[in-house]
C-alpha cells in the first residue's frame, strides 16, 4: 500500500519535494515517468538534476516508490520493479 503522498504524486504526474542538493535545501520538481519492463510498466519519480544517492534513498523509503535522477535509480528496501508494475 502506497502512502497518500505517493498516490497523490502518481495522480498529478509531478510533485515538488524538498531535497538537499550541494549542501543546500531546495525544492526540486519530480515528474512521474513510466519505465517499461518485461513484467509491465512501473512508475518512477524522476528529477532532471543530480541528487545525492543518500537523498534518493531517503525519498524512496519515504514515498515507497522508485526514485530516479541523472546519477541513478533507487528502490525502497526489499522491493524491485515487479512490485510496482501496473501502478
């Protein structure tokens, strides 16, 4: 079950999230992208900037959804793309 904030982000197609970038707290816009996989498409919150991997991991755990930026993609602990297929 996704948290309410993640369901709202999927419904709207984007969300502004406060992240730490280069030592500064900033609001960054994350858009929902659908990534194809053999099991089916799954959603990812994507930022078109470099964001520290520790921040991506924090966001992924908080939203319980995959999060991606220019420098990588992370999933919540213990989950893979097949857990999000069809959302």
